[in-house]
C-alpha cells in the first residue's frame, strides 16, 4: 500500500494499492483504498491544502502528474 502525498506541502492525498514494479504513472480508481485531503476541479485531482494539481481524472484511472506528488510505503508483489 502506498501513501501518496503532495510534493509541495506534504499533505496526504490518498492510499493506493500498487501492484507490480515501476513508477506510479497512473492510479486505477478501483485500487484507491482511501482518500484524505483532496479536491476535484473539472477533471483535475488537486491537493486539498495547497491546490497543487496531482493528476488528471480519467474514466478508470487518475493520470498522475509526476512532479506533484511523492509516495511512501511499499508496492505489493504480484
Ligand atoms: Zn499540497
């Protein structure tokens, strides 16, 4: 389970169940297990604290903006 945080203000955005190796390029919506502090404007997912754009919301996933978040925790092995 990964905890995704805003890169600017370190606010927790969400918990995400990442499967497999590699970068977090997108977050599938059905694997987001918990949302913390966030807001949605149009199709953008933003930090609820500072408004930093974390990613673009698509039908099945959120396409993550690589420069606007950090994460901690570990990825699950397949
Ligand atoms: Zn922020």
